[in-house]
């Protein structure tokens, strides 16, 4: 065997030995890395902050940096979520988020205040027209829905949009009550109409009354008039014109109350005490003992911020109307009930045992000038409702089912929003 062959074999053998040694070292290193990785994962699973590594380990430092960044990101996400929650809590508009299964996944306090407690399932009958609208909506758009709460109709403006949340399509609905805004415009229109009518009618009546009185004074004496009966008829006619003109003038003055309602001067008072005070006043002015008035309330005080004079006028008007409705019935009863609403407000129901109000009439009873009474002028209910609206409350007619009525006649409800 030549020297070259021996040298080549030696080199080959050496390379093999080196490869084996390198492979063994690589396997040992890989095994150590696997053990270290396993140890780190076990330490992380057990909550060991050292991660099973030496304090000066570079790997431990890098992992701790990653852990710190994750914690910072989580804290920021929690802060952002808390900020958004607080922001939604302070927004007046109602916010509702619904998933593809028609389940509520988020709502703010404003929605609970407006609608009251509602189930998570939008298809529940409690959601009524609003639920039907949300479930049937396929595109982003705006609409208006009528909502009934506690026998009180509300008008809701809705804005529905679609977006993705955690890779799922959800509906975001913003809801706002525009009932008071619409009522304010309607009342303003009635107010302007009343101003024009009272001005024009007053300008026509006053000269007519003055001319009739002057003509009456210019009539010749009886001895200078050819026919005594003609003189008598003419005098009576002029007297009738004068009296009727004066009555119309007073009628116009009463209508001006609607357009000149003073701004409420609210004060804190006990509603129970005020109702008792009004009933005492009416009992002294009305000596009739035929009507049985029952006042139902819990043995507690109901505090409200109202103008006592204006609210007293509302109570007087409603109780007087209730008494008038009892003129043709044998059982003469009135019940006044104070109770709290689930949303935190107060209501006063005034019911009577009269014949009630037809539905086609009930639609118009709060319109100025509208009346079904022969001697009425259509002011009382309209003025009373304007007073309650000025107090951020309302006055409504409640058409209760017979099984829910305390008395079979009409029911008017005074609403106080305490929030």
C-alpha cells in the first residue's frame, strides 16, 4: 500500500470521526434546546416568572420582553375597552349591537332608560315592531318606528349599519326618541295659529261690540218712536249683540292663555300633599256629596320639581272634567292613583266611572279649540298638556282594557320624568 493511499484513508477516517463528533454535539445541543424549551413552557404554564432560566440568560431576557409587550398591549386594550364603555354610557343616543343570530351583544344605559329592561333575543315579542325592523333589515339605512311604552306612544329615529366584529357580521343600531321634538313643532304650529286667530277675531269683535253699544245709546226715546214693539225688538237685538260680543271677547282672552303660558318656576314639593290640597279646595267649592273620590297612594312622599301653581291647575282641570263626565251615570266615582314606573318616573292616573271617550274622539282631545261639550271652549286639556310638556313630562289619555281598569270610564295619566 502506498503512502498516498494510507494518507487518504487517514484523512477519510478523521473526517468521519469529526462528522460523528459534530453530529453528537449537534444532537446534544438540540436535546438541550428541546429540554430548555420544554422547561420554559412548563415554567410558563406553572406561572414561574424565572421561566426555569438563569437570570443572565439572553433567552430569558427576550421572553420577558415579549411577555411585557403582551401585557402592555392587554392593558391598553382593556383601557380602550373601558374608555369606550364609559363613552357609550355618557352618550344620550341609544346604542344597540346585534349579532347574526339576533342576539343582543351590547347595549348602553340610554337604551335601558328609553325602552326599559328587554330580553337578549331580538325576536322576543317584547321587542315588537322594533325587533321586527332589526331582524328584517338587510342593508344600512335610516327609518322611523312607533314605539308604545306604558300606554304612551313614542317615535323612534333609527340608524342601522353593518360592520364586522371578531370576523363576524353584526348590526349596530343607534336609536333616538324624536317624540318631544315632533310635539314641540306641533305645539309651536298650534301656538302660531292661535295667535293669528285670536288677533284677527279680537280685531273684529271689539269694534262690533262698541258699535252695538253706541247704537243702543243713540236709540230715540219711547215717545219719539213710531212703534213700541219695534223699539223693544231693536233694543233687545242690540243688547244681545253687545253681550255676545263681550262673551266672544272673554272667549278669545281665555284662548290667549295657550300662547302666553308663563315659564314654570319649579320647586321641590310633595306630590301627595299637593293632590290632597287640591281635593280639599274642590271639596270646599263643591258642596255636592254625590261623587265618591278615592285617593290611592303608598304611605310615603313622592317628591317632584314642579311649578306648584301650574300643576295645581292641571289637577283642577282633570278632576273637573272627571266630575262633568259623571252627570249622566248613577255610580259617581273618581279614583286618583299615584305610583312609580319601572324606569324611575312617577305617574298620576285620574279615572272616572263615566261613559269614557270614543277612540275617534280621543285622537283629538289635546288639540286646541277641539271640544265635545256644548259650553266648552277646548282649552283645558290642551293647556294642561302644554304645562306638563313644559315640565319635561306629559299628559296622555290611557285607553285601558276593561280588565285593567279600576273604573269603567276615562283615564288620564300625568307623567313625571324624574331622571
